[in-house]
C-alpha cells in the first residue's frame, strides 16, 4: 500500500518538475472544464496548450466530448491552468488516478479550484440551463482518492469536510451573475454516482429523497483532493436535463451535450467576471 503511494508520489512529482520547467509563471487557479464547457479555453490569453500525453504519467482522455489538454495562460488578469477534458470513474480509472491533474496543479501552488460539470436536475424547480453552484455534495462513487497511505506533506489523513465549498467564492459568483444579469443561477447539492448507466426512475426518486438537487458522474473526487490540499473550491453544475421520477423521459447524451453547449457562452462570461473579481 505504502509502496503504491510512494510510486504515485514520485510520478506526481515528475509531472510537477516537467510542468514547472515548461509553463512559466505558476497558475493560481485551476479550472476543470466539464462536458460541453471546454470552449472557455479559447478565452485564455497567451495560452500554452500542452496535450495530456506529453505530461509524465497524466492519464489520457477516452471520451469524445472531452479533449485532453492542459491550457495555461491568463484569464481575467489571473494566471490559470485549465483542464480541458477530465477523467471519470466510469472510464475505469481509480479516483486517485483521475484526480492526478488536480493533485499535480495543487503541488505547483494553485490556491483555488473552479470545477464545472453537466448534471441532471433532480430539484423540480430547476430547468435545462439552470446554473447550480455547489453548496455541498454527496459521494456515491464507491472509491475515494485519498484511500491508501496518506502523504502528510500533501494534506491530513482525515481532512475536514464541514465546508468543502468556499462561501466567499460562491458569494462572488452570485454577485457577478447579478451584475451581468445572468438568469437562473442558484445553489444546491450535487450527488456523484459512478455511472456510466444513467439513473432509473426509482434511483432518481432515491437521489432526490437523500437531499440532492443535481446528479452527475464527476467533480466530487477532484473536490476531495482539492480540499485535502487546502484549496478553496467553487463547484458549478450546468443542469442539462431535469429528471422527474413520476414522468420519466429517456436521457440522451447528445441532448445533454447540446444543452450544455447552449449555456456555454453564458457560463464563460460569468467565469471571466468571477475570476476578475477574486
Ligand atoms: N444523470 C447523470 N449525469 C448526468 C445527467 C443525468 O441525468 N445529465 C447530465 N449528466
């Protein structure tokens, strides 16, 4: 167990050394761009694009809607590192493996994680296009990226999760939304399921009954690593579809991607305004 962790540590450190030599001034903010939201990368100035496969030990993306690039540059006057394309538990990665990019960027000195995803709405007040800031989460992925020997230099064995999402960052985002007049921005609780099969009507009823407002297959592992590393976190779900257990409609991935793309412009503007303010 300890040996596996030592190997993981050495690999992460070799990615850190590689990137430190290649990217110039270090990024303060990590942006994880979820399904249909990768276009934000086009707004990054002086962008240096590094395909994941060039970075030692980085996992490679397998999902079509997720390109696999690290993009470093300036956004809203800040140094950012955008992960265009993320990894999921359903692809077969362990959560430790799929969170490696966030761990490596935290070791490079990033202080804030902004993580986005496409999600299914469970709260009946939501509509396709609702932007939900994560107030809290429920992890139903049967794995934890911190499982195994703890590396004390990276964070505590039993990290506190009483407030995984940063209140001031959320308030800043809500202010930016109000100023821009962005409609349908709210907050809620995200539940992460392993996937890749989508929810049945009975599972949808269950997820709502345990207190979740939106469901997806990502984000929570990255947030666990970021909180362990002491980063402030802002989580954003774009609600692509709303699932009503009593009138359940088929959920189609093409529609999820389409709906998320429709929100992309609005979310990009919001993120730029937000980054400028923090
Ligand atoms: N369920 C799970 N993940 C999702 C959904 C959904 O309905 N929509 C977008 N991602």
